[in-house]
């Protein structure tokens, strides 16, 4: 094969990614193609696009489902070291700390339910729809009837709702959606 269409995947040190991702991507795509000779053969490459990722993270991206609790990722290079915290899944901490966290979470979640009752929430008279990141607290630390309480775990639910509402408004005005 001496000709290809490629989508570049490259990395930057973790501390550089947020500030340099777009400029590095522009640098990689400054020319739409490249022609070169290697070991006497001529090659042609068309660049379809590029993504820039934090170095080190790409090595574990396919293993994230195996991570529990907080994992510190340490990428050690030639005279460099980058650290990233990955928070994923169930906690993997000592039981004495976990017990304190559980107690605090239960107290907080039950406090939320008390506040809802102060706002006239009555599980016998109405249903409850919970969204946002705190829904996991209700799910895990409050005794509730799942037939009457729905917990939406999608952290993007509100953004998706804005998008649907905006699309409907555009359609109503005859715009493109």
C-alpha cells in the first residue's frame, strides 16, 4: 500500500492538552496531504482529520470499565511525569472510610427527602422524578418505591432536553432543525 486516507490520533502531555489541543490539531492538519519517499518507495497520504488525546490516557481507555473508585494514572517519560486521576465505578477504599462516607451520604440523601416533604412531596399522592448527579444518592441511600419514583441517571439529560426544545422552537418558526 503506497496511498492511504488517514485520520490522525495523537497525544500531548496531560498538562498541555487543555491549552494546546486545538493548535496542535491545526498543526497536524496544516496540509491536506503528504507525499514522501521511504526506502525508495513513494507514498501519498490524505488527512481526513485528527484527534488529540492526553498521553497515557489512551493506554487505559479500553480498560476503564475495570477501574474501581479513584485510580491515579502516572505516565512517566524521559525526564517527565504526568498524573491523572480517573474516577470510575464503585469505591475501592478501606471499609472504615467507606462506612463514614456511607453514613454521610445517607444523611444527606435523607435530608433531601425531608426538604422535598417540606415542599409538600407526598409519595402516596404524587410521583417523583429525580434527575441530576444526586439521583444516585437517592437510589442508593433512600428507601423509596421504584414504581412511584423515577431516577434519570443520564447526566446529559438536561442538555438533551435543551436541544429537543430548541429544535422544536426552530421547527415551529419554520427554521431548520
